[in-house]
C-alpha cells in the first residue's frame, strides 16, 4: 500500500521544533519505527512512578539484538525532568539518522557498524510536572517521589542511602542486559562536558580537588570530542562570570562532588564509559530556540558516537572455539575496581587512545594471556582494533568474578590507611602511581 507507506514516511518526517509531551513523543517514536521497521527497534525498558513508559529507540543494521563485534552505544536525556533541551535534540537526532541512512555514506557506515540506543526521557513524570518552564530550578527536576535520579544509583565511594527508584532500577537492568561501551547523558543548566569521577576519595586524588579514574586520558578525549565539535562549548565560557570551563570540559568532582551519579555507575558497574553533557544555560528554554540548539549539537552528537570504535575489541574462546564469558580482559596499568569481563559471547571492548598497550586476558583459575597491541585511531573506519584470545587448555565456562555492590573505593582507601608504612604501602603507592599517572 504505497499511500500508507507515504503517510508513514511523512509522519516520521514531520518533526517540528517544539516540545513534545508524552503522547506526542510516543506517537513520534512509533511513527519512526513503523516507517523504518528494519532499521529501528522500539521498546520500553520499564515504567516511571506514574506508569509512563521509558521508551528506547534502537537504531542499526541489526536493531533487535546484539551482534558479535558491533559495539552498543546509548544516549539518555531528560533525567532531570525540567532539563529539556536533550529530550528534543535526541528526537531530532533520530530523525537525522533514519533519513540519512543509505543517503549519507558516513551515517550509513555508522549505523551498519554500531547499535545506537536512544532514550529521549528518563524522567517523563518530572517533565510533565514542570508546568511553568523556567531557566532555573523547578520541582520537575525530581521524579514523582521527589527523588533526584542522578543521586539515586549505587555509589563506588560511599553507601548511598537513597531508595532506588523505578526509573533508576530500569536503567540499571538495561545496563546489565546490554554490552554498552560508550554513553552520554544530556542535562541542562550549564554548557560543559563533565566526566568521571563525580565522587572520590584520597585513592582517586580527591584531596587535590580532582577525582581521577584509571582511564582519565580517555575521558578527557571523550569530553573534548564533544566540546570541540559543538558550536561554542569548547570556548569554555560559562553561563555566568563565576564559572568558566577551560576547553569546555571538567572533571565531575572538580566541578562539584555528587554521590549516586549515573556516569560513575556506568563506568564502575556497567563497563561503559559515560560522560554528562550540560547543553544549555537555560534549563527549559523557549521552544523557538530549539532549532539553534539542534544545529549547535548536531555534529558533536555524531562525532561522539564514533568514539565507541576507539581502542580494542575481540573474543575470548576455549580450545574448542567456544566463547568464554566472564573472562577478565583489561589493559595493563588500568585495573578497574570492578574487573571488566567478557559478555555471554566471550566479547570484550576496551576504549583506549592510540598507542601501545599490553592487554591481559584472565580466565579465573588459569594462567593469564598477555598480548602487546599497537592501537591506531580507527574511529574513522568504524571498527576498533580486533584482537582475540584463545585459551587452548580451557574447556569450561568460567564463573563471574563477583563484583561487590558495596562501595569499592572505600575498601581501597581503608586498605591504604590501615597498612603500616612498610613494603606494603610502597607496593600500593606504586600501583596507585601506575593507575593515576
């Protein structure tokens, strides 16, 4: 039915620059999926307190499921219900991706080699509760239970006493069920790309006012990728005279400390590098500014997705060629407090800047395998360097090295404080210097 198809295409194309409330947002996503059924997959990962669906549109050549070698990427917006720019620009990003596929060679390659998950709103209740749009603070920031969702995740540094909300739990389950490699969450109220860690202690250098992760160089690169491809973020001009951000980026802790943040949770427990993008000085700007916000962010949104192809990826298999899940694969000198492990298909993805690295693959109970790899910048080729590991003596499925749910860096700090100044502390200091160099 050609007329029906044309109607669907026009539904998908008719996205104007205005704020889309729950019904319109759902109708738009369903229209896009109906018009591009082989390129998109629409599903709800859970419900808000008031029962609104938390929609995710997945785009890619294989939208319904993970394919070996194809990394998973996500954007999440509107976690604070009154910070609205991200919600709308993600709808325009969807529109741009589906209409450019098979027309624009770069977007076509991007979608053929990446599975992109887009969640326009994580806090639909807060958005609907914001009755008077305002540049500053409103009650709509919180979910229906009055909880700040970006203080609601388990924290790697201290016990987070907040009750986990349905929206937070849905995102945690989603992270557990996918092999996300790279992510960003979109906020408003400033103009800066902020990166992990948001919380910290002496082990991560918080005494010096900066909380450094073992992958600090990669995070700085990711934040700069966004800010330098944005129309003005890279200039580092804050929203008022008090705040300036050199090159448009900041370490989260250096800006202000927060506990229970989503980006730290992604990195520590989800094996996913996430940064927080503050996209507008005004949290809920007039709708007539949305087109400019889309233009300012369009290139940065695309260039950032390409970074999911940084570094090295591969599979860990046994002597029969079967995948080994839960094998630990990490770059030497970059140990994660929660070891990064292979997924059910035995796959690993490590984001690393170009350079020479020693990759250590460990199947618990067996000897480690080391491989020296020379990593080029492959983001333009839409594929990280591939390096597989085969354990010839193993023919077992390895068990997951359990990652405690307790604050992990707390234990590290305690250990460093408890040890008397002997060889132990020297060894620990050496390890820390290697990690945080």
